[in-house]
């Protein structure tokens, strides 16, 4: 017959061994899960920063003369705004091929060649997110694209000497 103390030591040793095995398997399961959650947070942050940069670019593009007065100006202002926007370039990049569209509606007091002009400027941006851990490998992609589109109104005035007709 075994001594009661030796039986107790054996039980304690078995408990310690099973606790070590459970801890190892728990870490092996929880660590990849935690890394995926961190990757998801990085993608969410990239979406939020892209959205903010798109808002800033659309607001800046709407603060100036429209395309019918100075062709290409809204796009130029939007690109300048994106180049000066602050976002973390370490894990996301905003693609340079942004879309800038404009809808111009003549105001109530406009004739064929002048008056107030109302409209909207829409800027659409695409950002590439680069999460640092497992997500890109699981999706077998180099980057995750997040898109944003923002529309801002503008109001301007055209002189009656302008050669750009507002109505057909």
C-alpha cells in the first residue's frame, strides 16, 4: 500500500501537467484569434482615415471655382488636400487615382451666360490597407481595398461676359 503523501504528490503533479497542456492549447487557439482581431482593427482604422481624408478632399474641392470656370480645378484641389491629409502611411495608402465629379445647376437668376451657379462636387477615394498579421495571408491578397465617396455643395457666380453657357 502506498503512502497517502505520495498519492497526493502524484495527483498534484497530474494537475500541474494538465494545466500546462491546457494553457499551451489555449494560447495556440487564442493567439491567432487575437491577431485576427488586431488585423480587423487595422482595416477599420484604414476605413475611418480614408473616410476622413475623402471628406476633407471633397470639402476642399468644393471651395473654389467649378470645372466650367476653370477646368480641372476641383480635382487639383482634391489632390492637394489628400497630399496634405494626415493619416498613417505605415499601414495604409490612398490611391492617387481619385474620382472627382461635378454636377452644376444654374441658379434662379442666371441667364444663358451668367448669374449664380449651384452644384455638388463628389470625390471618391480608394485606400489600400495593409494589416500586419494574419488577415492578408488568409485572404491571399496583397492589400485590402476600402472605398469612400463624399459629396459637398458649392455656390458660385459667373459673370455675364463668360463664354461658358450654363443652359443649352
